[in-house]
C-alpha cells in the first residue's frame, strides 16, 4: 500500500502538473482524442441507428456487426491500422481516432435503434395521425422518448473510448497512457500507478456526470424505468 | 500477409495462443460462479440490489490497462503476474453478468416462484429447480458476451508484458510488420469462435429443454 502513498504524492506534486508533459496537458490530450472519436462515431451511429429503429430495416446487420466488433481486440486493431495505413505511423492520431470511433459505434448504434424501437407504436401512430411527417416523428417524438437510452449508449461509448485512448500512447501519442508506458519503460512504478489512477478517476467522473445528465433528460411526464443502456460488452 | 512467416513461427503462435487460453478460461468460469449468487441475492433483496447493481456498473467502468497496473498493489502480486489479469477480467465478467442475471431472475416472475413454493419446493429448490433453469438462456447469452470480451481484453496485457496473442500486436508494431499483427487478430477471433462454440454446446447439454421448446415453436 506504500505504493499508493507514493502515487498520491506524485499526483499532488505541483511540479508534475504544468508543461507539455505535465498532467494537465496529458488530461487535455486524452479528452481531445476521445472527443474527436466520439464526434466521428456519433455522426455515423446516430443517423444509422435512428433509421434502423424507425424503419426496422437492417436490424440483423447491425446486431451482427456489433457482435463481431466485440471480439476484435482493440490493441490489435490499433497497431494494425497504424502499420498498414500510409499515414498511420507519422500521423498516429488518424488510426487512433478511427479505432476509438469503431469501438464507440456499437453502443451508440444499439442505444439508438433499441431506444426508438422501444417507443410505443400507438404513440408513433398517434403522431402520424395528428399530421406529423416522418422526420417530425423521429425528431419530436422518438428521439425525446428514447433520450435516456441514447444517453445510456453515450455513457457506454464514453467509457470505452476513455479506456482505449490509454492504449493510443503505444502509437507514440500523448494522453494519460503516456504515464503508464513511460513509467514502465524506466521501471518507475509510481508514475505508472499515478497515471492509472488518473485514467480511472477520469472515467468515473465522466460516468457520474453522464448519469446525472441521463436523470435530467427524462422527458417530464414520462416515467420510463431508467435503462442504463449497457447494451454491449467490453 | 506473409504465410512463410506464419509457418516458420507456428511454434511461437501456438505457445502464445495457449498462454492466451490459460489466462482467459478461469475468468469466464469464475465470473459465472460469482455473478449468479450475487444476482440471486440482489434479485431477492431490494436493499442489496440498490448497492450491488451500481457497484457492478462502476466496476465495469474501470479502464483495463490502468486496472492491470493498479491490481498488483491491491493484491500484493508482481506486475507481470498473470493473476492480475485473471482478477481484472473476472471483475469485468462479474460486473457484466450480475446485471444480466438480475434481469434474468426478475423475468422469471413472482407467480411462477409462488407456484413452486405452493407445490412444496423449499426456497433452495426454487433456486435450483425453477429460477436457475428458467434464467439459463439469458445467462448463457451473457456468458458468451463475457467470453468474447475477455478474449479480446487479454491482449491488452501485452503492454505490461504478460504473454498472450497480444505480444504479436506490440512486437509487430515495433517491427512495422503487419503479418504478425494479423496473426494476433485472427488468432484472437479464432479463439473467440472456438470458445463460443464450446459455450453454446455446453448450454445445449445443460439446458436441453431450450432446444425442445424452440423446436415445438418453430
């Protein structure tokens, strides 16, 4: 347990926070990689998921893809893309973002189509009968009602991306994984442990934040049991 | 893909695959063994559920590589000890299965359980003869998910030097040699498929009535 004390001393040492290799910069890098990948994943998964949920088409394909992706090792995908893409080694952010987005897509996709599917068909028919067109049904009825599940999917995706962005350090990128890998290279276990604590804290803080967002997003008057949307494995 | 490399290094590929299997088998078994009683407890006691389900959610939120780094301090093991991986992967498996199993037990329903009690089953018999068999199919599905995610997570251990198919990722990257990485990826997927087939077959043997019902419906 003495190692924990050392790691906390490392964490609270003001000398370790500023500068390009400092903790502040590494946290910001970590969050930046995650944000890039999440935006890319949302742009792909949300329209696709809403379409599948609204029309019921392509569901089997989505389930199959999601299952297949689960078995793919993220570190393998990361290194393979880095080595095979022409820009992979010089611009490691490209393979890193692609892999992180690939990991974030299944939970977002699953949340989108299952959230829309879970909306009572009578409600959708009612909206149609009152003259809403299909776009309005999706935008004004299905998305708000599916919001808690959508945010649940976002929560899974964020956790997955925060965890895996740690591995991006292996491609020479920054982020909190740097402390773990650099610490290991010089057998500095204090730094490794400090880095590990930072990633775990970041994941738990974001997890808690999204959970609050999820509570807040339940449309008033709708009492759906809050599914937390853990629809996939890691 | 350089097949001559694959042929020349078959010995090492098999050795790493075996190491991969060794680290993965125990967490899959243990998570089922640990998650089912926890879930049964959470299913029967509201107060236990309010604590256990969120805890499993938090466990599941822990990132893998940092957890591999953290566990040696908690367990008093060396950082290269495969035990760290086994414990971490078991935690993930339990976290994932507790939720599945609680839902599965919930879906069995009060009436069926009351019926079982009414015809003279003891609470213990209700668990073994009614609840567990009826919760079997979702538990089986959950175990398949745990198996696939465990097999793909084991390779992350390569970053801290625990041998597995993940070695081919780190080594292949350092040498800039895609074939080696492909071998690791394909090997992991092949192992995942083999494990999945074994779990499905075991499920058919343990839950023969599921197939019988399916056939009657189909």
